């Protein structure tokens, strides 16, 4: 596996996020991509506290190079840079494991911070190493049916196999 700490710390945006004094984690696909050696122009963060204020702090000194977009009314703030880089911020409510447990696949149920290093309570790093797409839970598919389509998108994009239980969930939910 790649040296995530070196890569993340070498990114000035990530350094700024972690220097602002809040409990913050990089989560999801950015970490997955780092582990498989792919570049990503989308970084997702979860942050304790008001994400609007946090996003505003991120833009200090970035005048004219980025825009803020509010998605999912008060649930996500996206900063879009003219370079094509996007940063998504969601508020960390409750515990980190609870947040990761609401994600679609184990390979995306990953978090990293300078204090904790890589966290993968659903064995996502192992599934990445085995090139396996595995759902976190059927309820997460029920709560957001578009995640079913992501199963097949990832199979196509990554060339990995969807784990049999995940395929079974997708077939079952197709009938509901």
C-alpha cells in the first residue's frame, strides 16, 4: 500500500484542512484511489462543527480561484476550484464509525487524519487489496438506491469484482 501520510501531508489543501484546529478526516474515494495509485481531483472531508464556517476559512487567500456550492441543504458544502479540484465537506455528527457505516462500499468506508492514520472499521483496505467491491449494508442501498448503480459503475471503472453478497443485495432490491 502507498504511504498515505506522505501523499496527504504533501498536499497543501489537506495541510490547510488539518491546520484549522477542528476534528477533521479525509474520507472515501480519495483514499481508495491513493491506495491503488490513482490520482483524484475530488476530496471528501468530514469535519466536526459548522461546515459553512469551515469552508469559508478554507477560502481565505483563495480569492477568485474557487466557488462555494451548498448541496443537500445544509448537509454538504462543495468548494470548486478553477483547476477542477473539488472539496466536499460534511459535518461529523456522532462518531466516526457511525459515519463510515453509512457509506456505500467498504472500499469507501475509509478515513484518515494525522492523529489517527488510516481507519477502516469495515475492512475496506483489505477489500481494496483484494480488488473486491463489498456493500457496507443493504440498508445503505435502500436509503439511496443510486448506490446500486455505483456497484456496476465501479465494476466497470476499476475492473474489480462485486462480492457475491453485494450482487445478491442488488438483485433483491431490484425487485422491491
